[in-house]
C-alpha cells in the first residue's frame, strides 16, 4: 500500500513537473534556504545551462525547439530565485557563510590566500566577464532575435503563397499543404517568441549585475555597522563572496545568452552544426596549405615562438594536402559514375534518360510581378479562393473535373499583365490596373463615366478603369463595377467553358468514371467490360458534348446510352444519340424562364444541300459539308442574317434542323458564326412537353442576296 502511494506521488510529480518547479522557484524568492540546498540548486542551474547549450548545438533546425522560449523563462526565474536566496544567506551569515559552490568559485578567481592582489584580479576578471556578456553576447543575441523575428514574419506570406502554388499545381495534397502551412506558422511563432524571450535574458543580466552590486555594498554596511568588522576584513569577505556568487549567476546566464544566439543564427538545414562545419570548411585544401605556410614563415621571424607556430603551420599544410587527395579521389569517382551513366544511356538501357519529358501544367495562370499581391492570401487577396470556386462551379455547371490551376509569376510579362495557358498553349491574355476597378458598360447606363477606356476580357464589352473612391457613383450611373480578382476569375471561367473539350483528358475521364463506379458500378462494368469501350472512345464523346457547351454532369445517362449502342458505332453518331438522350437538358439550357424555346427552322432545300455535299472522312473524324464557294457564301450570309435578327430581339440564336444534318450545320458555321446553336428535331422531341417551341422564321436560300 505504501509502495503504491509512493508510486502515485512520483507519477503526480512527473506529470506536473513544470508546475511544481514554478511554485518551488516562487518559494525560493520568499522562504530562506539552507546552504546545502543552495549548493544543489546552483549546481543544477549550471548543469541546465550547459545542457541547453549542447542541445542547441546538436539540433539541426531551430524551429524544432518550440519549447525553448518557455525554457528560457523558467531557467531565468530559477536563476533569479537562486540569486535572491544566496544574497539572503551572504548578508545574514557574513564570514560564517558556508555555501561551498560560492566559496569554490571565488577561490578559482581570487585565490585561496588572503591578499589585495588576488582580490583586485578577481574583481577585474569579474567586471570583464560582465562586460563581455552584456555588450557582446546578450546584446548581439537580442538583436539577432529581433531581425530573425521580423524576417520570419515578412517571409510568411511568400512561403504560404508558394504552398498554395504547389497545391494548385497538384504537386502536393491538401493534407500536405495543411502541414506545410502549420510548419510555417510554427516557425514564425517560434522566432517571434524567441524575440520576446531574449528580452528576459538581457533583463536577467541587468538584474544579476544589480544584485552583485547590492551584495557588495549591503555586505560592507552589514559587516561594518551591524557586526563591527573592520573595513579590510569586511571588504575581503564580501568581495570574495560577491565574486563567487556573481560568477555562479552570470556564467549560467552567459551560457543561456550564448545558446539563444546560437539558436536564432542557425540555418534551417537538416544537418547538425558539426556536419555543416565539416562540409563547408573542408571544401578547399589549398586554403589550409597557404594558411599553414604563412604561419610557419611567421615562426621563423626573430622573437616568435617557433616551437608553437612551425608545428601548427605544418599540421595545417598536412591537413590541406590530405583534403586535396580526398577531393581528387571523389572527383575521379564522380567522373567514372557519369561515364557509366552516359554509357548506359547510349546503349539504350534506360530510354527515359535519353529524352526526359517535363510534363506541362494542365492549367497555368501566369501573372506579372505587379499582380502578385492578388494571390497573397495572407494579405487578404481572394484570387486563390476565386480560382477554387471556378473549379467547383465548372464541376457543377459542365460536370467537368477541372485540374488544379497553378499560379506563377512570369517576369517576361508586363507588370500588370496575365496570361492563361492550357497544356502550354495560351488561351487568353489581358491587362489589369492595380488599385482601380473595371466599370463595364452593360448597355443600360444612365450617364457616361470618364476613365481610361478598356474592354472586359471575358465578353469584350466596353469598360473604363475608375478609382476605388468613385465606385459608388459609377454603380449609380448603371455600370457593373468589378475588382481585378473578379475580372481574372470571370475571364478564366469563360475560357474554361469555351475550352472545356481541350481540358478534358483521359485522366479526367477515369476520375469521373471511378467516382460513378462507387455508386453505380453496374453501368460502368457494362460500358468498360461488356461493351469494351476504351477511355479514349468515351473521352471523344464527352469532348464532342463539351465543345457545344453541353453539360456532362449526367454521366450515368451518357454511359447508359453508350452501352445501348455499343463501341462499334462511329463516335459522331454516338454523340448524336447521347444528345438525344439529353434532349430535355439541352433544350432547357436555351429556353427562357417559361420554358419557351425560340428557334429559326432550317428550310428543306438547305437541308438537302448540306446532306448532298456531306463528306464522311474514312478515319471516322467529324463529317462536314463540302459546299462550293457560291453556295458556301450564300449559306453563311443567310445564317448570319438569322443570327443577327434573333440577337436584336434578345434571343439565343438557335437553328432547328433535321437530325441527320445537325452536325453539318454546326461544323459549317462554328468558325464564321461561333455563337450559333444547332438543335436536332429528335432532341426537341426527346424533351416532350417540357419545352414549348416558338418558330420565329425559316432560314432559306436567298439567291438574290449573293453575288
């Protein structure tokens, strides 16, 4: 039972060691202490300071010692408690003071024999020690801590920006990015805490000096006035005790200051200090040879201690020669390894080494240096958040898995310019004006606003740049006012929509199908295993849909349709069958709020003309209509007239045509009139009663209008 209570008590002490230690230090400031206990605590204080120094030297990265600032506070308070206790004992006991640690340290410096010479030397050495600690070590460590804290805080946003770039590029996962951000915050907090704790170290030095002076002055007053000791005896006794006590307080404090300086000046490498010194100071043996020769020549001069300098120079020269031999052997080994690798490459044993491939970023946003603040999340910038939202909206709107968008700065761009690339090919470019807002003329403005003229990069609408303070006035004038991040985000959204077919690849197709397999494995197995569809075939059908802004979010219905017709059918026929299955979705996409779809019908003569000139490429690529120049000009002219008429009335230009020529209508007009929508009669019929059709006119041949 007693043993269990003892075990429980020891367990309690271990769990609450820091709390118990803090309370003990506070008691040391108040309760008198026995000299034996004082010796124990002084030895512990000296040992802890040495242990901290060795721990700092053996730690590769400073930020790993996250508890060091708190340890500084605890050790500082512990040392002050010892100082107060030793002062109390020295003043109360005087010549009868029996603290062995204090007596021993005073005898090291002053000497064991009584005499003024040793006392003066001891006082001088003690003063020099205090000056070194105060002016050199403590002041330097404090200054370095301040600079390290400032640079850590200043670089925090850049480091977070780099992490966001890696995340957007897909180089790291969300969990890895979260860990890296936590490490950056931890490092910044560490140096900030070190900056504050270094002030405690410098304050501890000042307090130690003050306590030392109090010990000497108060000791003389106590000895001469209260105990009636002669001046010579009092100065001898209290000077010795003051020097011993001062050394025992200042040496641990000096080691603590030195540890602080070592920690905040350390590099962030993964190597220990000894390894870094070895790697950095053994790179050139020539340096040691020259230095050794100079030291040996210095020993030849008259009056110089040749027995010290010449052997030292010889050792340095021998070390340099050994380094050169080691470096020569390493260089030979390196060249042999390179030749072996080159031989292996030339023989074709490792084809990957012959032509290394650097993969392109699927989506890349390059910005000029003036636009970098837009991507600095720590400074409140919202571009990264907008980019994430773009990817989410594309998934909801088009069903497209948009790859991570990497954002990098490009010094070759103009400062306020940005460019968006899809797999290395530029898809859009524009310029911004930092500190200004873009006011877009939507066509419904009440008064014109003056400003630097520009155009909205997403839709090409006329706009002007306005200062931030005029935003409210410009909005009242009827303009749509957007900030630079919104301009970029809107532009990227439109680029992604218009280039969705280029963004979709086999990797994205596999991601989509793998996700569907989690909830509807039957249809996936039927498409891949039973019908033997490849990812490439599915990719082509989905790209054909996206090319005409048809959402592929209803991927289950798309896969079911593919399974119904099999993999042996032409891709374009499969695409049309899928469009018919998605007929309701496609028609509602262009209908108004009342589900009314306004169309221009294609005349029978034009349908026959396109069908008679249809060309079916033997490689299975897209069919097209090979019209002669006269018929081609007439066709484009008549479609353009219908397009303009529908746009003037505020309607989406939709052509309703027979199913067999729908693809011919689209392929023959998408270059000259890219906004045209071609719907097949079968797609409208698939919508059934969900959409009401209103025919506004007919596109028929206008022979007189073509020269």
